[in-house]
């Protein structure tokens, strides 16, 4: 069984490298119900999680394990459909193993998408909100353990966990920005927990993304987080019960909007690169 360490990553990396035509500059990770963004990828090669050595396979609904290599508007990308979650019983090292591979491939920008519950009542279901910061309440951190110096320093800075340049692009196109609180799940939160998270300064709540964002920052990647509000968080509409079904449905309705945002971001990154 893979321990999701550095040696495992080298083996996985050499397998994936065989399929790479265009060394990826940008990674996109699709969250619940958001996998249709895969259709954006041109000249694509698809790999399946089950065929990749050491790859953690997802057990969550709406998370088919696929990696798509190719380009979006000419920019070489690696697209992941099917992240694994802490609540599935994976260790933090397993959850962030794909992030490590992305970093080792030399990717510069890591774009994480997810579905979340909204604590902030000025957001509506189906809206896409850019993450400006996070609060890690999962009770663990992917960097715990003996430090892998090839991957990151012991105490990485997280002051700009979400890249200010990409955030200003999101502002220009009219996206709201919010703070994402990460809970372990898999039960949804109670209304009291949601009130607590609001007092702590969170606008959104979810069960993913933060471990990857920590690992990606630690490896020096620039990170963007885009969250699709799937539902108002528990207790905001007291008679509304939360279901995974609703999360997937709202996510797939919002996927077109998300795809537009991602292509706009990619165009801006291409322009910026041409100016360099
Ligand atoms: N809570 C936690 N995670 C979520 C939610 C929620 O309300 N909606 C989608 N993911």
C-alpha cells in the first residue's frame, strides 16, 4: 500500500510524465458536481485513477477519478476530476498526494474548485464566490510529520494563501470574495456550528480544498479557490434539510458559469505571460 510519500510520488510522476504532451502550467481541480469543466480541455489525454500507480481513488459521489492532460485556450493544463477527501478515511498525506504530483510537474497556478454551504446570507445558491482566505477546522494539517525537504520548508507562510493577482482578476469580473471554513465532515454542520463559524469570520463552509491549498502554497504554487454555493448552510432556512443530491445538482447547474470564469482566468494568465 502506498504511503503517499516522496518515493511513491516519484514513481507516480514518472508514470504520468509518459502521457504529457504539453508540460502543464495550470492545474484545475474539480469539486462536487463541477466535473463538466473537463469539456474545456482541448487535445486531451485522459488517465484513470485506477491505472495510475499509488493514486488514491475517490469513493465520494460526483468524483470520478480522472486526470485530463491538454490545453485550455492554448495554455497547457492538468485537470483533475475526483479529489479525495479526509472524510473518506484517507490520511491528509493521501488527500494531498495529487497536489504534490502537480507541484512536482512544475505547475505554477493551482485552481481549486469546490461546492460549499453559505453562511453569508448575501450569497445565493448557484453563485460562484472566490476564496480570499480560509480557516482550517479539520483538526489536522497535511504537513504534519517528518518534513519532506524536497517538497517544502517546515513552516510555510500562508499570508497570501489565495493569490492576490488572481483575486483581483476575479474582482474585475464581478465575483464576490469570501472566507472558507473547512470542516472534516461527512455530516453537515449543525445550526449552532454554523452560527459559530459566522462569528469566527467564515462566509462559506465545506469539507475539502484547505489541505490542498496548504500543500500547494507550501510548494510555492499560486492558488485560486472558486466555490460554488450549493446551499445555504444548516439552520439559515430552518425548514430546509441538506442533501448531497442538492449539492451535486446545483453544482452541475453552475458548471457553465464556472467554466466561463476559468477560461477568462486562463486568458488573463496567458496575456500576463506574453507581457513578461
Ligand atoms: N456544509 C459543508 N459542506 C458542504 C455544504 C455544507 O452546507 N454544502 C456543500 N458542501
